[in-house]
C-alpha cells in the first residue's frame, strides 16, 4: 500500500462526509460527529452523546451499530474517489467517544472490492411498506450473506419456523414498547412534524402502515398520539428476514456489525431489493437472548426484513458540512 497522503479538498471532503451521514441510524438519531485533519487526511468518527436513546439503548449498542454503518459509507466513498481507506476501530482507549478513525492513503492498483456500492449509498432507504412476497433469488441472498461475512459478521437466513419465532419475539417487544411510558416518551421525542425542518428523527410523513393481519410487527412510532395514522395494509404473507449476528458482543463487535449491516443493505439496494430493520427485540435483553439460534455462539445484533416492493421515504439528514463551509479545508474541522 502506498504511503502517499492525498490532498483532501472541500469537494472530496463533502463527498465522503455526505456518504457517511446517509447511513441508517436508530430513530434517525444520526449519533455521530466527524473531526477532520485536512493536512494528514485523518477523519475521526466520534459518538455524539446528545443523540442517544438512554431507555431503549442504555449500553449504546445501537449507537455503535449506527456509527459503524457511517464508517462503512466513509470507506465506500473514499474507495470511489480512488483512495485506500485505512480504518481503526476504538483507536484511543483514553478517548471513549472516539469510535473510529480513517486515514486516506493511496491510490492503489487494486481498489477495494466494495467501491461499486457507492451508487447505492444515496438510493438506500428504509421501506416500512408492504413487500410483494416474491422470493429474493438465492444468489442475491448469498451475496448479502457474503457482504456481512466480509465485515466480520454473519447473516443467518432462518427457515419458516424460525422466522415465525423471530417475528413473534419482535411482536412481544413491540407490545412492550407500546405500554412502556419511558419508551413511548423517548420515541415521541424523535418524531418530527411536517414543516419543522428538523434534520434528525422520523418525520410523521415517513411512518408506515401496520400489517392488517398482524403477521409482521412493524414499529409504531406514533403510538397513541392524536395524529393521522396510515391505514393498515396487508403485508406479504411470508416475510423474508435475516438475523445479523456476531460471535462476540463487545463495542468493537458492534462497530463491525454496523459496517456489516450497511454493506448488506447497500448490496441489497444494488440488486433492487428493499429492506427495513426490525430492531425491537434487540432492545430487551431477555428477548435478544431468546433470538439466538441453537447450536451457535450467536450474539444477535439486528433483524433485517427484505423483499421487493416500493421504495421507502427518505429521512432528513444533517448537512455534512455547515453553511459556513470554508473555500479551503482548515487544518481541523468538526461537523
């Protein structure tokens, strides 16, 4: 690998950071901050403790997953620009909020094999709508599975009985969420009304319908709020789901799982497959433990629903660089 450090101009910086903030995050909290050292090409990815879910995510596991997804997008965008991204996870044990850094080196003769995913970064949206039920071909599922494995995680595609069990655990978690005052209040905090112009949270206009037959427990963000609810619709009869898991359950594993999650989602997007996340059971320790499958050392991280159907609505994103962006990159900038 070359030790050449590329010049990071504002345009390139905006490209990689715009890709990073397009990553999915729980409740669209976007719980990351970026610090840029333009002279060295070092990008720091930091946790934003102001955008956390202390009730649903007390260990910050979901925050680490979200940040990991942003790190993967950073890598994909850097590779798209012809650079070799060198990432370190948790590089400073004395700085708990520094979750990753990325040094831009290169160019290299053989670019990373994931740079082709760049065109899917902006096209990837969570779809909370019904899918058609048409099976995703096995080669595509195998490609999604390989994407997770490339990032140090695993993707388990369960059989019909195990799918029902996982959806049942998700339904139990959803029922608990709807009756927990603390979780209801926390979820409401991240709902945004039309026209408010907020960059974070879930817009009311992006909320999806519930399954008319109750087979697929979609998250009800609005709950008993006196707002128009989308009418219930019939979802696919047989849900296609995959459980993303890791062998260990440490913070570095959560960051790897986040990268694996985003690589799976981008691969699915590139193949015309829609996705949504069923995270509810992962937020309750007993239900998360119950989601383990037999005879495997498995730490479940998230359940992914996938299939064919309409594209989901785009959630708002904070700008990668503020309106006061300089004409040339400073020695250090945080956004």
